[in-house]
C-alpha cells in the first residue's frame, strides 16, 4: 500500500534523488531525477506518474519543450497538452472511479523550487473523498504518498492498458446538440 510521509521527509528524499535541477520538468523529461513512470510518451509530450502525490493515481502531462508561459506555448502545443490531460482524466475515471478529477496547471511563480517548476505542466488528480478541497490537494502540509517501485509498476501497467481505451468517444456527449443543428 502507498504510505504517507511528511512534507519534510519528502523534500529530503527528492533532494537526495536529484538535487535541485535548473528545471525540474526538463530533468524529469531527461530522467535525471529518479525513475520516470511514463504512461504515454512521444517526441513532444510526456504523460507520467509523479512519485510524490496527495492522492493515489495522480497523473501529470508535460510538454517536452521548455516553455514557461502560455504565450511561449502557443495554441497547438497547449491544445495537445490539454487533449492528453483530458485523456488522462478519462483514464482515471475508468480505472480509479474517483468522485471527481481536478485538472490544474499550477507551477511555480517564484522560480524553480524543490518539487515545483516554472515549466508548464498539467496535473490530473483523482479525488476520492466528498470533502476534498483544492487546499487539501495542492498543499503538502498533511504529507504526501509514496510507494514502492513494484506498486508504481503495477499502477503504470494498469494505466498503460487503459490509456488507449480512454481515447475513444464512448459515453461522451458531443457539442452538436439540437441547438447546434
Ligand atoms: Zn524545463
């Protein structure tokens, strides 16, 4: 079972794994800060499992290009990242059956800090409790979950199987309702 560790313990582990890289997201992309569990990857994008999470099953979508603003990102790159985040959310709904998924592009406004980055990325986070609030999810003050390599591999395998299935339009509502005809 994933176990909860304190924020301090997590930060200590993260520093031991890769120090404090110039860009955390580029360092993840380049596999310089510990193992990367990639659900999906191509030349432009990486969809992976962050290894320090507030809720089990959290997925992150990362454009590989080092972009730190939406102006730099452009609509094509951000559109692709958003489409993958949508697919990831559908995958979480399929696999984890959460009460809700949060999608958020947060990141650091104060330069690179340990475990937060200026490099744009999207969090896809499953919520399991009716009383979960953004402040519970986006703060580490109550600790973070970590897991063993075997547990990460098991989750990764489940997600990789569900990933292609989560791209199809099964069960979705299209925008072309009666008013649009
Ligand atoms: Zn970067």
